[in-house]
């Protein structure tokens, strides 16, 4: 059973953070992750920050949005700016982005319309 519609726009972002900047990164991401999961970012269906078990300064963001417009809106928010400013400050060693979409397998999760 699904709630709402499918998630058409998702990204997997893998970043390696400079080791001496990990705490700064986590502070910046706390705002982005937490507020992305609220009505301040209504098109965001899911936002997870995962930490690599073997490399403590490597992280993966899993972000899922209702559609491309919702993903674009996310980048206009103040909470996204926390991440953008950290990145601009030079704390990221490397970053890769994979644009993906959720599968259409019945029973998978979908965008929660929050109604």
C-alpha cells in the first residue's frame, strides 16, 4: 500500500569531509536534515544522512522529493543554505551525486502528502 504518489526525484550524494571539519559538517547538516523533514520543505518525502562505518568522514545523503520542482525548491530554503555555506567554506574533499527515482514495485514507500 502506498500513501500519496510516487517519488520521482531522488538523489544519492556521497561526500568525503575534511577530517578536521566533520563536527562543523554535522552541525550544518543537523539544520538541513531536520527542517527538510518538516512542512518547511513540503515536497521532501525523505532526507537521510548516513555515515560510512569504515570511513568516519564519509557520508551519504539520501534525498527523495515528490518531483523535480520540489527538489529545486529545497535548494531555495534557509536550511539548505546551511549545507551550501559549509560546502562553500571548503570543508568537502570530494562529492558525487547520483540522480535516481524510486521503483514502482507495489508496497514500496511513496510521497506522504501530509494531509
